[in-house]
């Protein structure tokens, strides 16, 4: 195999590893969603894996198990530096050495001191290690939430809101169901499935009485459900609320600020949080600069009056407007999905 052929095989393997990491987003916290591919000595893919739920094997272990003896003299391609610590599972760096892998290609170096040192341990044992292949793509992909959470010691926050074309989430009489169509609502269930927890304020919980579960397109409940969180400082949530049913675990929090809520959730291993409403809670997060990403579903309807999609941000002049950057736009049936990032967030 020529060097160019080997490099090409590693690029394809890394693209596959990135997709494997994406496939387990929302299922691995507090561990990172990692993907791994093992190439035999001749460059043939012989094993692949993704991080299992906590307590299960890391991506490298799953990929090595599938590769078996064919890993010997081969290359492991992973989205995050293999761990060097013994957590609930043994160090992946040692497993790679035991499997006789000759080369390890890594996208992102391990940012936590607890798990770092894997690349060095491999190099010390004579394994060729390359760090940085597709690093930007990996950091912007499945690992983005986990990297932010590790850096800031709080969950990454995705704010999702469905509104009319004039930015209303409910009509003047308070009615708000089915603002958007079926395709947009399905997209919300997919988005929820990538998150560890979903949060609403008590106002939304009382007015809309949402169940906040992840349902498959056929209407059945998904096997894995995010933690449902209701911020209820004044005990407004009725015991009959659907969010308190047994379809998924629920936390009722009296945390006085958005930051304290995030600290409480981080302690519960939440690394990626979906903020679903309503306007008051969204405004509290935005005012504190605690929204990392926004997913806005706009329906082609007008109300002219009603509840705005976000509450008071304390902004009185156009010069103080909170600006966001559009990162993606997509059609969801008749609705439009706009993905944005508040400026100043990386
Ligand atoms: Zn590991």
C-alpha cells in the first residue's frame, strides 16, 4: 500500500468514525460520543464502534472486538484521543497496545486531565500517533456539546422554539397547540433524542401540558428518553401534569437562576440540554449568555397578537440587539427550520 493510498483510507475511516459518533449523540453522557474504525495492515476496514451508554465499552474497544486478530499491525482511527485512565472500563490506550495496533490517528486531543495521556502512552510504546486529522469537523460535530460542557462545567444548551411568521408562540387566547406541522414536530423528536435532558418553565408545563418524551414517527415511545425538567419555583405544577407520568424520569427544579439550574443538571451528568420554553425561561438563558445554539421552526402563518417567542431581554435600543449567526436553513414541510448561534459563542 502506498502512502497516498493509506492516507486516503484513513480519511474515509475518519469520515465513518465521525458519523458513528453522531449516531450515539444523546446516549453516552457524561462520556463523549466517540466513533472509531480499525483498519487492517492493508488498509481494509475490519472493525468499527461507537461509545456505548455509561458503563459500557468505549468506541475503540468495540472496534477492536470486531477487528479481532486483524487489528495487529493495523491502524485505529478515532475521533477523540483514546483514554489513559481506568474509569468504569479499562484504558483504551492499553487495549490498543494489547491488540498490536501499529498506528493511531486521532481527530481531537483529550481535553480533560483525568483521561489525558493516551497518545503519549501509545508513542512511548512505539505506536505511531497522528493527532488533528479532521479536527475542526470533529469539534463542530458530535463532540461539540461535550467539549463545551467540559470547558464550561455546564451542559451545552440548545434552545428550540416553534413560532408563527410574526414570532408568536401562542395566540391571544393562550392556545398554542400545533403551531408547526407534522414534519417540524418530527424534527423536534429527533432533536430531543440527541439531548440528555429537556427543560420547560412551569408556565409552559401548566398551559401546554406537554409530555416532553421522544416518540418515534409511528407514535410509540423511543427506548431511551431524556430527563424531563420543569423549572417550578412556586409549586405551580399540578400533580396531574403529563410531564409527571411514568413515560420518562422527571426532575422538578426550584433553581433560582439559569446558571444554577445548569449546575444542578451538570451534577446529574447532563451534557446536552434542550431548552423548549417558554418565553420567560428562554429570556433568562439568553440574558445570561447561556444559549449555545438555537433551532427555530417558523410556520407560514400570522397571528398579529399573542405571546412573543422570547420574553424581555432587557434591551431598550436597537444598538443593544442580541445578534445571532445563521448556520443552517432547511424546509420541514411547510415550515422553515433556521439554526443559529448567538454571536460570541464558538
Ligand atoms: Zn476509552
